[in-house]
């Protein structure tokens, strides 16, 4: 942070001593079975929630109830713990916990992060909480999943169906010798079987690690070897952009070296198990190691006796993506993760009126391999007994309105997606989404939109709220509620978000921390930064879903997240942020995506938002490059609308106009030194722009890892554009 910041008192450190159980009861009775039909878990009492809310909790000085949002000032620790205990009681526990929460300090001497534990002594089964308890409550006929494949195949799965499928998969895992603590790598697209095998692992205490089905063999190989997995679950192929793409060969290459894989379980997605002609392409097969899903799983009994596991039992390993360094395998545990995933889903996406929740149809568009999907497409919705949509393919196959078609078909009520996708939809529908009268789609079921992955620029925010949520405008409002969520693979669940019941939303603003967690925006020394200035966002009180360690590398857990503020016990998120006059928090992108130009710290996201606000620009990625005069300069890569730049036209006039536009919106210092027109910008599977990769492409230096990109072919296209400019 700049040295002119006025000295301010440092924020209080997180208490490091073990927390005693709160005065609220902490020994929930095991639920009897069978039980009478009952509704899904509902909202917590308002008094319990408000007491743990940094924004509204009673007893706080009046001057902090508004301008103090997100300032890191703690609620009473007893109230916070009581809140999470109440949230945990929404789940079924076989054995009650004896200690709600304990935590030891990060240790600079041993270079170890904090030892974080939630609900010690408690035992539960995660899969039972997501499936069996709803069936036992008489809700087995409720739809759990509406699956739609890219080719148009569809399947509806009730909770009773899902229970039978998970039982069969759990029996199959046990037949293969998979037991508690064994690792299972899942290399699948978005299929019903992907959710089934994930829940089956949770049911038997195995640790799952899902890998995006479009990742390279090299990326898969690293995850197989790093986890020490005994089983790989994959497909013969997958459908993408209208084609059947082979997958099994990648899986074989990934397990060809030294590893612990004993079996490869293969789902027949594209028809290789029974070729229609002798000439049909066969897939590679290793007898004894490779097994067809339908031959192993489908013959298993449809019932399975599940056992309960301690709350801190590892549930899954989630690998982060990046352009440099090997991915980090973040370990999430069972009881605490499910508690926060389940409650935060309920707060953000369930209908505010419990009487209307049976009509909820949720759609999180993330690939199932990403943490967004783990929390808000698998564990969060299913633990709440919700109906949801899962979709296999890309959003523009066979046409750009495929998502709207899906929304209309299933009556989707909550649509949770990435800002990148919204910007793509804006480019595909520059005149707006056609209404049914115009030959378009009925989107009247939508009552809420959420965004995740990176800060959404105001133009995309407004477009989504008023186009996808256009029916709300007829009621005289400004559009449907928008929950612009900020969280990370590390936190496991949402940290910042507007509340769905808010009456005032700020385009592109993460808003304030949810109850039970607390944050601050601070400088290098841990002091709050002045309003409107950029600092580091830290989580001063983490929730129970926080990752406990990095798999096989506890020192990296310490150095990545805890070392900088080890004396305070704060979690360093790695994002820049600022607060506004209301105390609301604005996320400004990764710390290493801040550009320092002549001493001015500028966020890449702010410059990108300014560019996207120009009518010619669909998407923009801004990166820093060295500059002899100013230290660094900004370079912008832009995707423009087809009608903005006719083929063969000179880019100079448009790029100069864009530079001037940024200068007017932000200020002359923010003008990009260069603007490069490209067909696409590289993005991770979670929708984050790979800005460091853009710097490498601009400089012509060695590229970092590109296997985590959702659009890897654009790297070669950008390289070709840059070659033509040199």
C-alpha cells in the first residue's frame, strides 16, 4: 500500500485458544428412522443469524451498523459459534459433537498453518444428508436432477432414484476394494453418474477429487499421482460442440506411469462398449484394470448400509488452477464443509418464503469438477432437498440460446453462472434476448441470478438483471435480485454477497460478509486502508468450510495463505479490494493483477470494465507489462463485436478510440499503452481471465501451464496475432 496512508489502529487478532462450546445446546439427538414426511431443512431463526452477522448484530455501536460493514470488527465469538452450531443442526448427525470449534495459531517456526477443527466428536454421513434423509422424510418422489445432455438426451432422477444409484455405486466401490481414506479421481463431464460416484465416495468415506473432463492427460496425470488414487473413473468420450470427443486415451496416458491406480472404471457415454459395425472405432482397453460402469455398477444391490464418519474426515481434494507452479490440492472435510455449504445455499438461493420452496429449480452452470459446483451444484442443493438442472455441454451448442431453452423447459428459478458467460451472451444477443412473441424464450420463472468466479462488470450485471430477469421489470422493479458472490476454492463457500432480500444492489459489488464469517481490507501491516483505496482482503474469521491443508504439502498451505498475517491469524485471500462510503466491499482482482503505473495502483478489472462498457467490446483482458518510464503499463486484449470491425479493416482507429474511452472513464493514467484485437481471451474453467498468460503472450516469453483453460485454442490464435504485429 502507498506510504501516505494515515496510521490507524490495527484490527484485533483472531483468538487462537480453543473455543469452548457455546451456551446453546451442542448435542443434537440422532433423528429417528423411519420418520413421517416432512419438509426440507428450513431457514434458521432470525435472531441467531443476526447475532452472527457483522452487518446487523444487536448490541453493536450504531455508527458501525452502516459505515462499518466489512471492517473486521468481531461479533461476539459465542454468538458466532452458536450460529454455526444452529446451522449444523440442519443436518442429521449420528453422534453429537462435544466441541463446536477449536483452532490453534499458525506457527512461523514450524511453517504450519492453523489447525482448524469443527464439530469435534460429531459423526455423520454426508451422502445420507444429501439423499437418504429426504427419502426417509417421504420426499423420495421429488425430482433431484433434471439432466440434459448436449445432444438433447434427457433424464429425470428423483431422490429415491438417486438413493438407489448411489447405493449401487457405493457397493461397486467396495467390491473394488475402495475403503475409507482411499482417493478416487473422477475425470468426467457433467453427467448424472458424476454426481452419483461423488456421493458414493462420500458414503463410504473415500476421498474424491474431480477433474474437468476437458483437461489434458498431463493435468490428469499430476492429480492421479499427487493424490495417490487407487481408482480413476472416466468415460469413453464426451459430447462437446456437437461432436463426440475421445476421453479414454487421455485417461490411459495419465495412468501409464508410476501411480497407485488399480482400476479404471469407464462410463459408456458415446457408444464404444457395443460398436454398431466391425469398423467402428474401438477405444484402448486394458483387461483386468479397465471395467465398464454398466457391467460393474448396474448389477449391484440397490441398498447400501452407510456408516457415519467423524466431522473432520476428508471429503474431497480440490486442485486450484494457475499459470505458474503446480496446482495446490486443497483438502476439505465433511461436517464443517457440509454445514456451511448447506446453510449458505439456503440463504442465497432458496425462496425467502419457505412455503414456496417446493417450486425452486436451481441451475448452477459450473462444471462439476469446480468448487462452485461442489458447493452449489452437489452438496448445497442436495442437502436442502432441492430440484436442480445439470447440463453437459457448452452454452452455444447447437445455438446461442441453448441456456434460455433449458431455463424455459425446466422452469429454472435461480441461475448461478460466471460473468464470462454473461458477457458472451451479451455478444450473442446484442439486441437483447428475444421474447416468446419474437420467437425467443419464456424466462418468467427466473426470480434470482447469481454470479461467481470473478467480479462482474456493471454492464454485464445490468444486462443479466434486466434481460435474463426481464419479467421482474413488469412489476416496476429494476430486475431480479443479483447475488454477486465472492469466495474461493480455499474458503469452500461464499464469504461476501448481497442478500437476496436486499432492496438496493450495487452493480459489481461483493457487498459484505455473510453471517458467521468476517473480513477486512488492510494494508501490508494489517491496518485498515482508507475508504476508496485498494488493500488486501483478509478473512479475519473463517467459516467451517475453510480448507484444512494442502494435500501432501502443509508448508505450502502456510506460505500461501497464512504467513503474511500469521501473528493475527488471518487468512490472506490473494485478492485486492476496497471499501466504499457505505463500507461495502468491491473486489478488484488478484493481487498480482494490480498494475502499478507511475505509483498509481490500478486494478485490471476496473480497466476491463471500462473497456467492456464501450459498445464495440464484448470482452476484455488487461495485463501488466514492463515499461521503462512508468514501471509498468497496461495492455488490453479485446474481443469486439462483428459489426464493430469489418473484416480486413484497420484496427488503429478503433483501438485509439478504446484507449481514449478508458482515459475518460477512469483517467488518463489508466489508458492502455496498447490495445490488441483478438478472437478470444484465455480463461480458466471457472471463468477467470488468465492475465499472466496474456503478459507472456504479449512479451513472447515462455508460456505457463495452459491445461486449466476452457478455451486453450485461443492461445495459438493470440500468438499468431502477436507474431503479425512484431
